[in-house]
């Protein structure tokens, strides 16, 4: 069955970076894009962008340009998202999901930014 | 960005009652390819979201047929014919016609 297994929770200091992973299984990895979504209590669900898992091409929500960097490792069927220059506003649960019309979702990664 | 407005904010219903959730978009969701990319997801407590419906009215595999979606252009509705205990959680509509995808603010369904 389709699974997206994300890495564990992160506690990071302001100004630092984190890189979270999303390992896909149960389907041909390069047949679907991977989308990334941010969830906070205050802002709800926000779409960060997507990566073409075959070509590595990306498209970012303007709001997250410069904040998120999406990459992919086809050899391990894993997508990555790096968040840089972290501030407390980046504290959230981050999900990866399969496709441009997100169908299957990962379990989410809680990122906490605190000094 | 397209704004998705959901109502009501919350619902408290007994098992067996019908439910209806409205979702309105700030602009038409009809894509240039003729399709309407409006979906509904359910997030149960402590879980990641699960897609229920896509392209306005198509049920995802395994989704009970008590769920239905309808609407066009800017107004859409999710209906549950008879609420069951497993239906509790937060329902979100979202659109993928215009980039970036945008989500409604959610409707929390509680079971009385």
C-alpha cells in the first residue's frame, strides 16, 4: 500500500535550518509529484509547493520562496524539505503528500523553533 | 491567492443525522482544461488528513457512499447522509485550480 514515512520531530534554534524527509513506498516514486503542506493552529493549512520527483523541478508558493527548499533522491524514493533561517513562526507540523492533488499524506513532522 | 470560506465552523450532530458543509471560493474554480479541482479532506484527531473527495464529487477509494460532494464555479457542498462515530474530525475543502493550492479554515464535526 502507498505510504509516506516522514522523519521525526525537530527542535531547532532561531536562525538555524532543518531538513525533513519523506520516504515513499508502495508505488513508483517518479510517477507522482510530492507536495508539501504546513499546518499551524493559527494559519491552518498552507501549501508550500511541489517537486517533480522525476526531473527535480520545483514550484513554490510565493510565501515560502527563500524559506523552503525541496529536493529529491530518486535512488531512495525520498523527498526532502529544508527550512532555513528559522523563526518561531516556522513552528508547525509539516506534511508531505503524494501528487498535485494531494491524496496520500505522510504522518507529519512537528518542527518547534525555540531558543 | 484564492480564498476558501467554509461554513459552519463547527457542527454537533447525533449519530444518524445528516450533515452539510459549505465551501465558497473567491473566484471560479473551473480550470482552463474544463475540470474543477475542488477536494475535501478529513483530519481525525491526532491523525494526518485523508482525502475523501476530488474533482467536486468523485469519492476516493474506500470512502463510504454516505459522503457526497456537489457544486460548481464558486459554491460547493459536502454532505454526509447519516453521520457515524468515525466521521468526527475537521473537514477542509481545498482548491487546486489556481496556484498555490489553498484550503478552507475547516469545519469541526463533533458527535453528540
